């Protein structure tokens, strides 16, 4: 049998070859006739769809590939939004779909996309046929994964285009994608930069969470995207809080869309299996209540929503260090995309976990089996609350609970919830079960500077978010106890809020401007009234004038107020021409109105409202005035300016270069000029060094002269005066006075010795001065040896010397000789 199979395979290969050995390439198979007949049958059944009669997906006229993909993923019974929206979408109508969270809106637009491209026989060569736009990356990723599960049997190619991914990888494959799932920012980037992107053949456009895509945050981006899309297309909008704004619908070229809202007449907007409650607490109690809640729900899946990314980061870092005993995750916008996807998948997989998140995770994400949704900060509006709470109690049999924490002045938000058919109950917290780890938090912040900085950023960002909220009746920053909130975060000293100080300054200046504007308006009205009175008096006087009698009305010029804030003085007098007595009446006098001219007031206002000058404007003004910037001018004692030698050019080449008026700079010529000027600079530098050295030498000489003329602190003379001999004893006191003849002879003999040996003593004088030693003659004399006994260059025998000495002197000489031998 095996041999037969091999022979058949060889025969089939040989049939595919020509006699000359070349292979025959079979053409691509076209769509079969049976498939064309099936498409025609399906299209004929679209008009016969009745939503109330549909019980399962098999009741829809869908292709076998789509039905098989649904069955493989256990999608059997359609939800209400799917039952109504899929039929209208297959008929080619534009749809506005609004349904509760977790009602299956994703399949309500993915099934029509697959069926429409299937009926059009769409291939990769046809380009983008369907475009799905999502406000968040996580939601786009979730839609893409659902499409892969349901539509993997079709031949269409799908692409996920979101921020944080490899742009080059997306750019190369853009012309091969049939179904594009994307976020607005990255889609617009491909539209502007990628030449391979082409959506001229677009058949269907889907906006998931349409109200978020069309709001102020994405307005400019969405307007640019819509301008690049073909107007003839089918458009589907889906959201739990659908927009009905005529302006938004006109932007999308929707004239008569079909509104599908199966739960619009329901008693509640949120799922019926969702149990909702709220508590009222002070701002410094929130951390303690959240910590106690997590410690008492360790075996459940919890999502905690906060207002800002910095709050999420700080709370996650803090609770990780406190170790509550359950897995902790954090999902916010500033994380890298790969980490965000990892956290999303990990939270979906785990059953006992707490996720700290911003509103990034509130839109459309289908987290399985979430038990609790805690909204730690009050949401911006009711729509945000609905989307946050909708992360739990998803699906037909899903159950969940929601808890909202409100401050005392935020309790008005409950009235908005009740008006939108959201049932919510007020509950109280048992204070005995609340354990606030305040001491531990403060200790952690004192040891960890990074955690302390994160806490400071979280504090500032929360206060800023409250300040930027639109509903000032609920979000009143003046009622916010910032000091208590800082203490609850572990900060002993609350950080300085810069934008609040700036805002207060702006309010003060605005009030001052309003006051001045009101004063100007009052003055203008008063002046207008005076002018009217004067005009009426003039007209009355002209009518009563007779030809024989003329009146001259003299008016003094208006005086300007010296003080601008002075109240204007107005004389309200009138004149009547009658013959009656002037009893209790004052005839018209010259009117003097002291008013501030309007021009002056306008100048005052313009000065106050004048914007600060920019650096460029200041530079232009300086250039016009021809002021040299960054220049220093030195003056002599007589007041004459000293020219800077560095700025004066010496070489002829440099002078020619300066005098030439040529646009731009000749670099080669400038190099030559610098070389020539460098020679003069080096010469100037040498002269300065020489002058500096001369000055140093002069100072040293003067210093030496001063030292020679002065004595030291102890009154002793300098070394040049010779050695100090004051320490030697007086020989007359020790030996007594000698005869005059002997003394005279000794003195004459000493003089002869000094003159004879002057040359030899001169050589030793420098050494003696250097080491401050007494001479040999004085040293012998100080030790009791008479001066006349020591005679240089004259050697005598010991007998001759001893015969002339007394006994006492001989003993002294012997002792000196013995010491010298030792």
C-alpha cells in the first residue's frame, strides 16, 4: 500500500510538469459558484430580519465561517443590543447604539463587519474595508482579541494600531490590512505620515465608546480623521452613555441614523444585578477606610478608581510596602504599553487581586468576575460613574457591588445619580473595624525620600484635578481641607500649591480692574448727563432770545482732576427767564464740571491691561535706540573714556575687512584676519607679562628696604647689624680691672691683629651672620680666657703661655683644652 501511495504522488508531480521540464503554475482559485449563491441568499434574507423572533445566532442570516467562530467561543444566545443592532447593521443602516455596560456591544459591531466584507468578497489587495476607533489602548486590544477569536476562519487580515508599539512595523504592513482597530492619535499619525495608508474603499466605520471619542479631549483629532474618510460609508456608534448631540452627528455625516437603545425604558441605567452604595467621610479618613476594606476582603477581586495617575502610583507603592496580604496591581496612563498589557492580562487571569486604576480602565474593558468597584474619588459626572461601576456585574448572570466615597460637600452628587435612574443607598462604616496605619505611613515617608516625593506629587495633582472640575457646586476647592489630606498621605508639612497662589493673584487683579471699569462707567454717565442738561439749556435760551436783547454765555474750560480718584463735582443749576421775583430760585451760573477726560481713563486701562514685553520685543527696542549691549566702558580720574585695546584692530587687513560692507561673512578672509590680529595679541600679552614681573620685583625691593629699617617685635636689630653680643658677660666684672699699661698694650696688640687678619675674618663674617654665632675670640673670652691670650696666626709653646698665666687662669685653660679634645 505504501508503494502505491508513493507512485500516485510521483504521478501527480509528473502531471504538473511539461515535457521540457518546466513547472506549470496553477492560477488562483476563484470564489466558487456555491459561495456566490450563498452570498446572494444571505443578502436576500437581510430585509426579512425581525429582532423579536431571533433566539440564537443561527436565526441571523450569517455565513458559516462566522457561525462556527461564534459556536467555538460559546456565543449562542444574543443579547438585546446584539439582537436589535446586528439586523439593522446588516441592512446597511447607520446606527446609534446605547446599552448598559457588559451587554455585549463589541459583538454587535464585529459581526456586521465580518459579514459585510464577506459579501463584498474582500481581499488583502482591496485595502482597509473596516475601521474601528477606540478611545483607549486597552479597549482596542480587547476588541482585537475578540475579533481574532470570532473571525479567525475568515481570510481577512486585521491590524491593531495603538500608541506605544513599533511604528515601523505597522507602517510596512498598512497596505495589507482589511480590518483596522486603532486609537485616534496613532491613526492620525499614519494618515499624515504613511504613504501606504489608503482608506478610499472604506465600507464601515465604528466608534466604540463614541461619546468619549467625540468629546473635547479628542475633538481636533477626530475632526482631522473624519475629513480624510470617504463620505459614502456605513457608520456605527456604540456606548453605554450614547451622545445625541446634533453637532456630533453632523460631524460624522449622519443624517437619519437608527437609534437602538433596548434599555432606555428600563427602571435603571446600570445593570440590575449591581448593588450600589455610598459613604460620606472626611478626606483624611479615605486611606484608612480603603486599607481596612482591603484587609477584610483578601479573597475577592477589587478595582479601586482614583482621580489622577500620581495618586494611583503613590497608593500602589505605599500599599506594597505596607503588605496587606493580597496581590496588588496599578494601571494608569503614564506606564509603558507593554507593561500596561501585562497588567491587564494578569488582572484578568487572577481571582484574588486589587487593581488601583484611573479612568483609563473605566471604558469598555471586560474584566471577568470582578466583585467590588470602589470609587475613592468622586467622578467628574454621572457618565463617568456609570462606566466605572460597569466594570462589575457584567453579562447576564454577573453580580457585583459598587462603593462610592464622598466628602460632606460632595453629597450633592447623589441627586444627579437619582435623576439618571441610578439606585444608590447610603451606608455607614463601623469605626471599630477601621484601622488607619498613619504611624507606619509617616515612618515609611521619613525613611524613603522617593516615596515622600511621590506623595507630594499625588497631593498637588489631586488638588489640581478638583480645581479643574467644571461642576463647582460639588468640586469646591475652598471647602477642601488640604492640610488634613496632606497628613493622611503621611506629609507633616503640606506642599506649596503654586497654581493656587497664581490663581488668587489673578482674582485680585481682576477685581481691581472691574472696580476701575465701574468708576469709568459712572464718570462717563455723569458727563453725558451734564452735556444733555447744557444742550437743553442752550436750546431754551435760543428760543427765548429777542432781536433787541442778546445774552452771552461764558464757559470756562474744563479742568482736569489732579487726583484721578477724586469724586467729580457737578453743579445742577438751571435758568428760567421770567419777570417774577427770584424767590427760592437760582439763575443759571457758569457751569464748571471737573471730570477726568475719557482719554486719560482709557490710557490708564490700557496700561493696566498691557501685556508684558517678550525678549524679542525688548531686543528690537534696544536695536532701534542703537544701544550697545554687554559693553563695559572704563573712565580715567578726569572723566575721559579709555579705549579698549582688544577691540582696536592693528593690521591693515583687519581694517579693510571691517570697512567692507558685504552681506554675510567670508570665512576664509575672516581666518586670515584672525591670524594677523593674533600676532598683535601675542605681543600685547608679552608686554603685559613683563610689566607684571617688573611690578613684582619693585614690590619685593621695597619690602626688603622696609625690613632693614625696622626692628622686630622684641626690639632686636636685623641681621645686617651683626650678631647680638649682649648675652656675653662683662670681663671686667669676672677678672677685675688690669693695669693701664697692660690694657693699652693689649689694645694695641688687638688692633694690629685685626688689621693683619682682616681678610681672613671677612670670609668668616658671612657664615657667622648666617648662623648667628659669636666669633672665636668672643667665645674664648666668654669662657674665662682673657682676650690677649688668644692671638690668631701666632703660635706659642704651652710652657711660654703657662708661665705668663696665673694659677687660676692656667686651670681654666687646661679645662678648655680637655673639653676640646673630647
